[in-house]
């Protein structure tokens, strides 16, 4: 009997960078806090009424391990490069550097079809635990903390009845899913994500004028990866 392949957790940057986890986290922590306001009650035994003020941002934290020494883990970036990617994501995104209100780089934590969290890295604590004879780090753990970012409502696919997406594009004469993918992502090879999001089994039979849902680039990369599915 052939066992199912293990879904590997990954971090996907909005600019398209993917950081695969060699070892899946043992635990994940998610937290969200609500704020209520109350006025003191005059009665000694009476409980004050609480008025809902609002909710704070949801957070996610996880401990990731990177290892160049142990060959049992899934192939990944060298430790120094993997940590470098995490630290780069702590800076302002390139797309908003010249804006009046620069925004952090948006990251999606994706673990198969079970966990998907979109936010920005608020903190990264790195501990190097093993080094090569020349002083190169070959094993490290990184405790990451992410804060959720606002997300736009996901429109409903008018043809498949519920597959979610971010934007839409209309198929014109001579267009194909590959050309739509190139126009939206700059990469024609991500066409499979558009097909999955729209429930398309045969891309060659889509008629011109059909409006297609277009996932975000980060979602498209995750959906197009081996074993990927619609998110």
C-alpha cells in the first residue's frame, strides 16, 4: 500500500518568493483578542454591562527548523539563505517603498489544505544550533510571529458556483489560460491555478467572453505546486 505524501508547510511572499519548510512545525499558535468596555456598577453585587468595542488583529506563531546537516528533511534552501528570506520579509515591501504609507511585505503561511494565514512578519527570533568547521550555520530554529492583514471579500465564481478568487479577467478572441496567466502574473506556467479556481477540466473548450476568476499570485504559486489544490 502506498502512503500519501506529506504536505509541507510553506511561506509564500506576495512578490512570489517561496520558502519551503524542511520540517513541519510541531505546533502552531493562533490568537485573536476582543475588546469590551464597561462602566463600574453602583451596586456592590451588580455586574456592570459590557459594550463591544472591536476585535484586534489575529496572530500566528510557529517554530520553524532549517537544517543543512540532516539529510532526512525535505530539500530546501541553505540555512543562511532561508534565514535571509525571513529577515528580508521584515522590511517594507518593494512595491510600497515610495508610497506615503509604506506597507510591510505580505506573507501567506500555507500548510496543505488545512492552514492558510495571510499577514506580515512582526517578529523573527533566530537561534543557530550547529555550525560547519568553517563557521557556516548548518542548523537553526526560527520562531516567527505573524499578524493578519485585512483581506478583500472573495467574489463568487459565476460558472462553478463558489470557488473563491481575488480578481477576474475576460477571455478574448485568441486568448488562452496561459496568456491570461502571463498577463496577470508574468508567468504563463501558472495557468493551472486559474483552471482550478474556475473548475475548468478542458482549457481548450472555454469560449471567448467567459469571465474567469484570477487567484492572487501567491495562491497561484501554491496551487500550481506538485500536490497543490485550490485554496
